[in-house]
C-alpha cells in the first residue's frame, strides 16, 4: 500500500508539473478540463498495470530468502521473543477519511440551508433562486443562486456567466474531487488539482461571456464590486478574490494557435515511462527487525507468534526431514497458493498483492567458490552452507562486549550478487548500529561468485539473510 501511495503521488506530481509548465496558460479550456479530470484518475490506475513483455525485456533482479544463520555462544533452543510497536496507519487513514466525510457533509448542509432560505422571483428565469440580504452569486448543479442586493445590471452579467457553469456541468467535476479528497485526504495534490479545475471553470465561463458582450464592460463588472462569497469548494462562485487577476489576464489573451495542441502529446512519453516503471518495479516493504512484514497488517497476533516460534525452531534444527519439508511446503501452499516445478517454495507477484517480498526461481543460481560442477539444487544447498559457514567464522562476536549487547538479537541483511559475481548493495537492519556495521562488513568480504543465469543471460540476484546473534547475558 505504501508503494502504491508513493507511486500515485509521484505520477500526479508529474502530470501537475506538465500542466503548470506547458498547458495552464493556453486557451484550450476543454482540452485542459479533460486533462485535469483524467490524469488524477490515471495516476490511481497506472500502479496496477503490469505489462509482461516490458518486464521480460528489462533485466530483472531475483530475491532469495536464505536460512537464518546463528552466531554467538548461547544455545539456540529458546524461542526468540521480539516485540515492536507498529504505528496504526490504517486507523489514522480511517480517522482522516471520517473527518473529511463530516466536513463534506457540513458543506452540503450549508447548501441545503441556503436553498431553504432562498426563494424564486415571479417571472424569474427557471433555475434561478434569490438569496435574501446577500451579495452572493454561485452555481450548484442546475441551480443559480443570486444575492438579493445585486443590481439588475450585475445580475444580467452574472446570470450569463453562471449559466455557462450549468451548461458545462462544472459542479460534477468539483464533486469528483471532493470524493477524491475524502479517500486521499492526506494527498495535497488532490486539493491542487481541484483548485486548478475550479480556476479553469471560471476562465471558460469568462471567455464565453466576453464573446457575447463587450470585453471592457465585462472587465469593469468584475472589478466594480467585491461580492460576498461562499467558501464552499464544490460550488462555482462568480467572485473569488484570488482568481480576479488571473481571470482578467486570461480574458486579455488571444486564442492559442492550434499547433500548440501538440503539447498534449507530451503526456504520451510520460505515461510510457510510468508503465515501464510499474511493469518492472518490484513492490517491497522495508525489512522489520521482527519480520512481521511477511504478513498482512491485521493478521491474528497469536498466529504470528506461532510462526515466529516455527521459524526459530527451523533455524535451530537446520536440515528438515522429508516429511517436515512436505508439511512446510503444504503450509506455504495454503498461504500463498504456489510451489514451483522444482518443489521449491516460490512466490509470484499475484496473491492479491498481500506478500511483501517477491521470490523467483532462476535457471542457475550464483555459485560459491568450491560449489562448481553441481546441479542447480545441489549448488543452492552448497551456496547456503558456504555462506552460513563464512558468516559464523568471520562474525566478530566481541562486538557484544565492546557495546554491551547481550541476549538475542536479529539482524536482517540484504545484498546483491551482480551479473559479474561481485557483492553489491549490502544493507542491514538491526536494533544496534554495531551489529549492523559488523554484518555489513562480513557480507562485503564474501568472495567473488560465479553469477546467476536466467534464460541464457547473467543476472543480478538479491539475497535476504537473517542472522541470529546470541550471547549469554
């Protein structure tokens, strides 16, 4: 979910920058309206689009979870008990959405209250209501509201302007963004998009009114009086103080040349770039010290504790019997729905997007020096044993004495074996910086490997290695 939100905001920002830099000052109001309505929705859809041919055309990275390595001198039979505070992001979102809904409801109530207090004049144009003791002028859906204190001349200009909003159905645009603001209340770009399209509505109405009337007279009418305005985000008010200058500027602009419509083609390479990214990006979450990120938020805590105990038991025992392996594979199959043809646990990018790390089986895994000439399965086992032995032999356990670290600590290390066989991008996560530094140092000293291969090409492979550091109290 975090990855989706980041992608959505990034895409909307790109679309908004493109609009402000190249399209905002053009007089292609209908085209700009379509752009401002489609691009925020497109930003929500693009992260879900995966084009398989693009994924295959670009070299991929494959992530393998290695068995936990235990270093130190304490017995490894006890269950590792780790607790970590998890911020209630879902509760925060629900709270924000609820408050946004209440605010939207309040604004709707204000419209209802204005409607109840307004009245229809005799011989008045259909769809026009008069607000007593007010200079307000605005449109909501098919109804135009005019303040009782407005002069007949003002009403004439304003009525022409507001009828454009009715004919163009501008209120629907603003309601759409109100709904987006409820769901994505935390995204400031949604509010900016709504302001842009609200301004565009005024430019559109001004342009059409100016065509049918003398422009100078219309300028004077806009500047003649400061009207009261209702600060409701989904109504089209005739007077918004912040827009007056921009409205005058746009009225003075001559029509944009048709050749400038080619600017809209700039959206195509941007969308293509987004599709390439969403098709090839691998959604991952930050590694947590308690490894609960393998599971969906809200999972039963007792189940997580049982799985943590199972992990610790497997790590302590080492090799599993054939029956134990079958039972474990059955458990993973029920949880994730897939086991590959070789019998190895395999996670794909489906399963409703609930898994946090994507595991894949490649034709030939990287080979540790001394494991050459073995089958792929044997090479995997040899690689795992060699890495574990190397970490145990080279990990400096004195780091616990120097920094007063005691008890059981978990370190999660991620590293790449590149398509040239070198160790690269070593990262670690732990509760103590000394353990992080030591784990990175050890992994960076691993010998150069024979790189992995997939479909005849050498590929970069990412590994995740849990290290359990145990020292007597």
